[in-house]
């Protein structure tokens, strides 16, 4: 069975960064001590390669999770 994240296409680069954004907000909701600064730095570093799908996923994740 093929999954979206295993195919080398736009969607494989989209959903993984979205999951990272969603996981950060899940951890914050659970009360974990996670750093906003480290989170933002990781998002910026992740945008260096294949920025379009990752930027769109980040924006979508921020809009739906905040």
C-alpha cells in the first residue's frame, strides 16, 4: 500500500511539515515545555529545501492549530 508521505511528490513534502507544526501545538496543549524560539528556528531551517510545499504546510498548520 502506498502512502502519501512515501511517494516523492508535492504531497510528501507537504504533510510531513504540517505534522511538525501540528505536533508542536499538541505538545503545547498538553503542557510540555517547548520553546517557541527553537520551534521557529526549526521551521525556518526546514524551508531551505523545497520551500513551496513546506511553506504552504506551515501556514496551513498555523492557521488550523492556533
